[in-house]
């Protein structure tokens, strides 16, 4: 059984079949403003990136717990050495 459901149009796209030039211009403006909002909303984009990174880290830790522990120790050592180096440069 085939059910014909309309395909949802993304916020950043203009629906097909608009014949009125004024309505088409409004739809294009609305899509353009939505695209600018998506592109310019850096905190939201960073949040999505962080969420993806956390999900990947959790999956890696689930699959390879020893490797995850080694990565945590490596990052801690690198951060400690960086802080030590900066303090040493500052105090000289």
C-alpha cells in the first residue's frame, strides 16, 4: 500500500509551485533569512558539534575502555605540561 504523504520542505528551501510573484518573493526572503540564521548561529552550531563529539567519545569508551582511559591520561598529562610550561615562562 502506497500512501502519498507530502514531503516536508526544509526551512531554508522555497516550496515548488508558487505562481504568485509576491508570494514567491516572500518565500524566498523567508528561506534566505532562515539560512542566514542557521549559518550565523555559532553557539547553536558549536553546541551541536559538542553533542556529536560527546556521543563519539561515549561510543569509543563503550567499545574500547582501555583506549579511552589511555586517552584521558594522555590529555591530562598534556594539559599539565602545558600549564607547567606557561607558568615557567611567566615566572622567568
